[in-house]
């Protein structure tokens, strides 16, 4: 037997893969499958029609029948019951019948020719909400401190009602660790208080199905202490229940529920376990829970009703065991143990049996594997008939919870029922065996497009059906190979998984379903999209109330996806407020209020993904003013001020500023007194006498100061003698015979009392004399007359009021009035340090002669004249002041080579003394100034004349001039410097041997024995001829190649055409002239033209006679270097050369940079002959003649003449014809 069971288990494992459930398309034959049915325990509302659901599918569509209480229910015989068309659902019309008549057990059967399926047993019961039984509840009088239970005892309903306690105003009664409602609805008091007295303790029961609420009669509770109980005993004796006649003392806990030291509880697997312990004690006890045999399941455990209730959800077998609740107060503790037993109604271990679709000859397994406590029994049925009573089938074998099918045949389709039951419930499941022979088909729609986000999982479905079960293979794009390795995962249901999709995974996929009957393929497309990301997240904002704030939320997304942005506030919708402005990527809140504070979240959604980011908005404002100012600890010169801070509006208070108002002296003016940190609300204030104080407080946070608080009450300090004397005491004279004594008066706060005046005292210093005293009121100075000039004095000023004098004053020092000094500095002399600086020396003036505070010395100096005979006299005086006690000073900025006069004076606070005797000194020579002018005259081809005027500022005797000059090219680059020394009596010079048509820069400076002065500069240009003194060419360069010479230059003249002259280094230089204007040349050209014309006529005549053209002679003529034919169009030579070494430059055209390049043009110098004779030097160099093309040339070559005029057309030069 054991061997047979093991073989069966191995067969089950082997056939498990073949038993995969398949969804059979409804167009194929199949037994019925129940798709919807009413619950097993079906509670109905008696006010509505009864609807008992039973829906099923199958091919052909099944028919339906019902049983009621185990017997056939003939629907046609009951006029109140109808069955919906194409359905098994029953509808009971209760308008003509009572609902309780249909409280029965119903079962639905769905059948077609392939099998029969049955539903669960559906127990129909109507909901009941019975009324509370009427009762008269007597008032309850209890002694304060005792325990109390108010019973609820609601009527039994179906389902049980929900219990809660309220008062007459429908407000829930407050519960606490002292007062709580138990699971059965009773209200427990661990101990009662006087405040628990009331007459409206009402228990309510809400019945959920009927949505009705019923209430118990109100209960009156009166809590009294022992004295009150004795006084009211008579009044309540006849109609009152009296509890706890003995005084209620403090006591340790004892349990009200459950009773005894232990109890037990049974709970079903998967349900909710609730255990409660309610204890009474005084003081109120605390409840705690532990599991004796293990730990509480943390994720499934919660504590309710102030720890009185332990709740464990989704109970499992591991939750069985002993649980201990403990009640504890200061006087002791008590324990109660609850033994929990977990039972289990049947439940599936590996799921309900699944349908089997088998091809003829295949094998399969139906498994009905379930468990429960106690262990359930399993029975099988086929088409609703117990399997032992069903027809025998050799291909079917029942092994406990398994039916094994081998070599099934067509026509053996059926529905099998598995029933698993124990004492706590049952499971009923239908599973059909459908024997079909079908080619494969793919159920996933063709060309379906899947879109996934990059780096996310991609699942591409290929749902298929066939019998035998099709095998699925996948291909991508070209179908070069199957997709069965990394990164692809093929699931049993045909789904292709790409664990991390990338962009290259996009494309067309083909899934192929194949079985022994046929093949089917389907195309599916995958698009991998870029993820949606928030690039710029909203940031934390702190904003002041009334201002605006902007949260930015910039998003990057796949271009093919259209994102939508949603904003939330505190995980809820944004308030409907026009101040909240939604932009495409921002949220703006204007005129911010405190209600706008919170967490704002932007969520961007596409059809495939989303991203979100949050930021908090904190709304700040100036703090509210402090309140409740109170003065305590009052003393003569101090008081303690306390206050209550106002709302700081999300910005912590940094400090408090305390101000005061003096109602006696400065009413209406507030002054700062002190500051305290924002964490304090008390300040100890030091006060002054004789002030009527009121105080106020301002709070400061990061936004600013609050409004001032309301003023405190008035606090008056008593008068007293001054605590201090005036400051800033000084003495000085305004005249030479007086002394002014001044001071800074005391403020009203410093006066300390009425009658403030000052005791002013003075005496001459260094003289043994008494103090002279005078009293001064309402003034801050006193003038002493008849004093000696500038004598030191000792001074004192003391504050006095009606309550006494201030402390002994400190001695200050001052001087009587000053007078002008009476002596001048002696032994005055000057030394010239250089041509512009001299040093003046003098002896100090005696102190008595200064007659005041020495301020310094003043040097008066002036330039008498220059030592040069041509310079005029100068008498403008200058003053240089030297503050302090000095005996020398520097005179800067002097003129060289000059005679100066000067004197020195001492000065004090009154003014200057007499001058010292005037002295003189000479300054040595210095470098001269620049020449007054420099001009260039008489420009020639190779020389220039310079003329100048001597410097206006010579600073000495001119010993000569230095002339420097250097050429300057067209790019303003300087050439080598030439230097020329010139005598002092010269004012002009001619420079020979200069380069023609060259710009020069000249520098001329004058010299004295001290050196050269600054230079004056000028520019000049040598000329080409009298008409064009300045050359428009520059940067001329040349290079020789295999096919000729390349010449380039820069040109800034107005003409379009120039001439180019060259020479051979090995021959005598040729001088080129414009031969186009020579008479002999014109005659020669005409003769040649006439000769060519005659030759052409002869050739034409011979050709008409049939003669041949002498090609050989023509070739010889062309190869002769001594001869080239003239051009017929303009009577010019194409080329001419003396020898091979002197090759002419072929006609060239200057590009924009002025470079001559070789091309195929035949232009010659004669083409540009008009316009003037060419001018050349003897060495053949080009001087500067240039002209435009002739009119005929412009006409003949119109395309070339359209070039820009700045690039110049260069021509081929010719050797001299002379």
C-alpha cells in the first residue's frame, strides 16, 4: 500500500507540468464553470427583494436548476420566484410574501452535455434588528472611588449590532484608562469620580444591514462622598440602588473581566483574536500584555482601549498559547492568563483544483489539497454525483485528495467536485476535465504594442490555447535565433520577460505557438521609453505672510509621452483658491496666508510612469506682541518684569526689547532700556530715581519686531541725590581775557530729583589759590572774565538737586583765551635738494611768545623769477602748512633753475604771528620741456627738412637737441632707429638719403646739463614725384617658381590698375616706358595689322582654290621663340622675350590680397598704355605711375572689369623695344 502511494505521488509530480490550468476560449466545447455565486452565509435586507446569484459559462451555454433544503426547488410553481434569462440567478419578490418564508439552504446546478457544476450551499437569512425591551432603570448612587459597571445588553441581532455610548446631545462619552467600553458593550469604571455624575448615560446599538440605531433607556449615575451619602440616604432609599456603603480607600487592582486567575478562548485561523482585561483599583491601574510561550507578532498586534484590549489579526496556528495580562498600580498588581486555542476551517494548501484540458491519449491530475484543524475529510463527486456512484472509467483513478487520469479518450469530459469539510466549515470546488483536440491559437491581440520605461521590467504576453498544450518560442526582428537566454526569461504561460529593458530592446517580437496539430504565430511590438524625471525639484520655502512664493517643478520626459502635472498639498487636493496659480512647470501662491503652510508635492504622470517631489512651505510673520505684563519684586531702584510671549508665527523669537516711557519728564517718548534673549520671559530692570516708569515689550524674530505690547502699570521711583556728575567738562577762551567752562548736562533720567543745578569750580593751575565756586542752573556753560592770557586752569562741575549733591567731581583742565603770537621763528634757512625740492629749517618759537596752543608753522614762498634771461618775473605766493611742533619742512613742486623767496610764521588757535625775515634760494637746473613745435617741410624723393622751436620751459640752459627717426610701414610697424645730435643754436635740419615714398616718424627733445627732456614727435613722407608725394604701396614681396615669378603687395590708392616692373639680375636693367604713346610704335602696329590682313586674304583665296594650309610652317612659327603673332583684335603682341631666362609675367589678375597669380590671360602692358607715361628709375624699379584700363579694354572684357577696384589687375611687362 505504501509503495502504491509513493508511485502515485511520483506520477502527480510528473504530470504536474501537464496539469497547468488553461483558459478555454468560449467558442470551443467545454463543461460548465460557475463564475459568480452568493456567499455561503447570505444575510438579506427584509425590505428588499431577495436575489440569490448563480452565474456560469460553458459551451453549449449551461442550463440551471436549484435545490432548497436538499430537495429539488421547482421555480415554476412559486409565483414569487423568477430566474433571470440566460442565468441561474433567482429573484424573490417579497412584496407578496414574507422574507422569512425563504430563509432556507439553496444550491445551484449548472449543466450542459459535457458536465455538471454545483454551487456552495447558500444559507439565506434575513437581517434582524429587534427592539430593546422596555425597562425602568433606577438611578445608581455610588461612593466616590469605587468601581462601576453600566450594562448595555443589546438585543440579539443578525448580524450583531455595533455598540457605543453617548449622551442626550449625541456626543460620544469620553473614555480613558479609567473609563472604557468592553467588547460586549458594557461601560466599565475602574473608579468613579464626582465628575462622573450625570443622568444621560445612553447605550446605542447600530444594526448595519438595516442602518437603524436603537437606544437603551438613559442611566442616571450620582457619585457622592460619604457625607453626601448620609445626607441623601432618605431621599434615595425607596427607589435607589446603593453601592459601596463603606468608604472607598486606595486599593490594589482586581479584574472585573475576565474573572478568576485564568480563562480560555478559541479562535479560527485567519480571523481576528481580541482579548480584554478590565481591572478596578484606586489609583487607576495600568494594563500590560505578554505572551507566556513566546513573543507577540509585532506586525499583526495592536493594543486598543488604553491597553485593555489585545488584538491580533490574521490569526495563524503559531498564535496559540498562553497570554498574560497584568494590572498594576502603586499598591500592587494582579495577573490573568488566557489560554488561546487556534482551530481552522478547511483551507487550500496549493489552491483549489484547476481545470484540465487534455488531448485524447494524454494524462493529467486533479489535486484537492487542503488542511484544517481538526483535519478535514475529502470527498469527490463527478457531475454532482458522488464519484463512487458514478460510471466506472478505467482512465480515472482516485487516490485520497488526487484523481489521476491516464490515456483519456474523447467524450470523457466531466466536472469534478471536491468537498473538504470539518467541524468549522467546508470548501467546495468545481474543476472540469475537457478532452479536446485543437490546433494552437494565440489569444493576445495581434500587433499589440507594449510600452515600458527604460531600466524597468518588460513583460510581453503570449497567451495561447491548444490541445495538446502549445509550446511557445519567441523571436525578435529578423528571427535569426530564439530568445531563450540572458536577458530574456520565458515563463510557463508564454510570457517573455526582460528584467531590465534598454532602448535596444525596442522592436518587433514574434511569438510562435506550436503543438502536434498545428502552428500559430503573432507579432507584438515593444517600445522602451525614457523615464520621466523631475530635474528641478521644488525647494523648501520660508516666506512672509502677504508675499508670493513660487515652487518650480521642471520635468524631463520621453518626447512621445505627454505628461500631466498634479500638485498636492499635505497629500490632498489643492484648495480651490484663485491665489494658487498653476503654471506648466510651477505653482505660484500669491498673498500667502498662514493656512498655506504645508507640504506641497508635484506629481508628473505619464501613461507609463510617474515621478514626484515635495517641498515644505513655512509661512512666517512678525511675532504677535507679548501680553500679560506684570511687575514683581519691586525695590527702590529695580523691578522684575514678566510677560507672556505672543505667537512667533513659525519663526523663533530671537530676543525681547524692553522700552520705557518717563511720564514725569518725557511723556509720549519711548526709550530702549534693555534686551533679553528670546528664550526668557522675565527681566530684572535697574531703574533710576525720580522716574514715573511704564514699560512695554517688543519681540523680534527673523522677520522683524512685533507691535509693542500694551504698557504695564506705572511704577514710580523715589527722588535721590544725583549719582553722577556732568561729563565733557572743558575750559577754553573765546577772548584773550576770559575762560569759558562747559559741560554736558545731565538728562532728566540722570537728575534723580527736582531742583537740578550745577556747582562750577575753578582755580589757576600752578598757583596756590582757593577754588572759586558759582552755582549755575538751566545752562551748560559759564564764562569767567578778566583772566590772564592763555593760563592753565583746573576745573570741576558737580551736580546738585534738592536731595543733595552728587559725588566729588573729577578735576578737568583748560586754558584761558589765546592771543596772536608775538614772535617769529629765527635762524630761518633753506637748502635746495634738487631742481624741484627744497628743505626749510627754523628754530622753535618760545612758548610764552606763542600765547596759545601751538597749531603749527606756515611757510610762505614764491618764485621771484627764472634764472634764464628770457623768462619773466613770477610773484605768485604759495603757502605750505606744517601742523604741530616742527622745525623743518619740505617745499615740493618747485620750478628748476629759479630764484625763490620765503618766510616762516608760527600760528596758534587765534591766528598767525609775524613773519620771519625773508630769505632766498636758487633751484638748480632741471631737464627741459619738450620743444614747442616740430614741423616737416620740403619733402623730396630722398630728403625731408625738419623745423622746430625751443622749449617754452627750458629749466636751464639748452645744451643741444637729440633727433631720432625711423621708417614706418603700412601696418604701422616701426623700422630701425637713426639718432642725430644737434647743437643748441639750431632750429632746423635737412635729412638726406631717405627712402623715397616712405613714411618716417621723428622724435626731437632738448637737453640741459641735467639731461634730456620729453620728446615731441611728428611724421613725414618722402614723395614719389611732384604730383604724387606719397606711395600707395606697401609690403611688396616676390617669389620665383617653375612657371614664373609671384609678386604680391598691399595697395591703398584709388586706381584699379597698376604696372609691375622687374629686372633680371644677370642682365642690364631695362627701363620700361609706356610705348603705346610712341609714334613709331603706332606706325609699326598699323603696318603689322595691314600685313596680317593681306596674309589672311591670300590664305582665303588659296583655300577657295583647293590648296592646303601649311601646317608645318605654322607649327614652326609657333615654336620660334623670336616670333609670336600679333593679336588681331587690338594690334598687340601676345608674348615677347629676349631669351629664355627673361620670361615675361603672363597676364595675371590680382586677388583680394594683392597677390599676382599666373593664369591664361594674354594681356600685355600695351593694353594699359593710355593714361600717362610710365616713370621708372634707372635701376628699373617702379616709381608709382598707375592708371585705369582703356575704354576699349573695358568693353572687350566686361566680365573682368566688374571686379572690385581694390584688387589690382597686374599685367605682363615687356622688354624695351629700343
